[in-house]
C-alpha cells in the first residue's frame, strides 16, 4: 500500500457531537429506520440564534449569502457567512416564523456568529440574541416523517424548508436532507425530553447522531468544520443554490463567489469515497487523501454506512480523475479509497480564458 508523505500533518479534530448520544443501541438499525421508516435524533447541542425586529429580513439580506429580503413567513432556507476572500465562516439553517428569524448553527459557533451579527446592527431595528438556552433541535428523519409529525400533533409544512410555529415557542422546519424526508422540530429546551417521548410514541425510532451522519454523508450534504477547512469556498461543497444565491450581492465575500461562478471552476470538489479498510483502522477527519505519494485532498466525514460500508466525504483537487487510485489516512490508519462515481460531476467544456488569473491568490487547491 502506498503510504502518505510522513511530513504531512493532519488537523487536530474533535467529535462535535460528544454532547449528545451517538447511538441508541444499534446504529445500523437506526440507519435502516431512517432510510425506510422514521427515526428521531437529539441534535440539541446545536446553537440557536433568534433575530426579531422590524428590519430583520432587510438587515440579514445584507449579511447572508442567501436572498432573504422577501423570505415569506412560515418558510426557511440555508445560508452562509463568508470572510472577505469568500471562504466559509458560518453555515446556518434558517426559519422565519412569528416575526422572528431563527438561525441554528454548529455546536460552539453561536457565540462567534452572534458577535458578528451584533457588530453589524448599527441603526437597524433588530435584536439578535442567543436562544440556545431556550430552544433545542430534535430531527425526525425518514420517509414516514410526515405521519410521525401528524401523530405527534405537529404541523407538516409542505415545501422543503417550510416552517411553522409549534410546540409552544418552538417550530417545525421541513428539511430535504438527510434521506428522503426530514424535519427539524425545534422545541423549548425545558420540554425536550417530553417531546422526545412524544415523537418516539408517534412512531419514530430513537436514534443517535451516528445514523444521522451516515445518511448525511450518503446524501452529499457537507458539514462545516468537518467537511470544510479554512480555505473552503461555497462552490467546492455544493452550497451554491441551497445556501448561496448567485443573483444577489452586497455581502462580504460576494466578489469571490461571483468570480468563481462566472470565470472558472472551484479548485476542489467534494466527493464520496468508498474505503477498503478491511481490518485496518479508518482514517479520521482532517487526514490527507494521497495519490501517487502526493496529497491531493482532505478527509471529511467518516462513517460506517449500513449498505455502503465504510465511506467518507472528501475534498479533492479538481484535477483528480474519477477513477484515480487513492489512499486515505496517515500512519497506521491508511486505507485504499475510490471515488463513488455517482458523487463525481464531470466538468463540461473548458474554463473561460483568464480563469487562472481570476482565481489565483489563495483559492487554488
């Protein structure tokens, strides 16, 4: 087996989900329930920010990558905040309910996100506040999600990201991933245990984050910090469209988004890797992906999937072909890896002239 360059160092990563159960006894059965029926996952460690105020939509429209100035009530979306060079700093799921925009984001990111939002208030009529102590996220996943919500006495928004007030001061947001159907049930934190029992009593199997992450990886949905690094731009991980609107401007990093969209291709692409681990230890998030002794990518989410076996999301240099022989990992946790063909989108045509000059300056992978 070809070994990675021993001088390559990996990122120090920690499990972002240690605060909630990884499984409820049988991770593979929990995955099967998500794929064929319904399961509920405690994602109460996610940070939540509430943004009330008359200017909430127009103000957020100037800060977020998504078009939200006319976001209807009882709807939602995804959005990012970028740095000046267009690299991703924050990812959030959005719900607009009862005169308030709710943003839920990665565990531990809420404080920095709120600090940024608060610094940009100026004279706008908005009052962003931390709501993590008030609200907790439970996620129902699987094709039977609508029937579970109905049996639990909750509304069932029809469209993806459709949101509705529910559970006292909480809400329900329909999600298009992971799996065939899903919904985030955001409930008062003090009532989380009661709502958990209500959802499992309505037919959702109790599950942990391991199952959720496996279906997320299968559906090629990136997770900030896990599937991204400090250089990641939205184009590389499929966030153009779901979280970035190309027909709006006036937000930090917009120039990079427009330049890459109009004049070239992103330096890297996210793919799903099949790992031929055998009895060997699996690679971990942040490990290198190597081709012919040279590092060509970065390992993101690593999971044991109930049907696909060991798989990982990875960011690869765009020049790496779909049939490349790869090695993922470092030192005593290396394994042959192959790109899942269904995750590899072939480039069509040639980049426009001047692409190299336009995307130079730190964006090249």
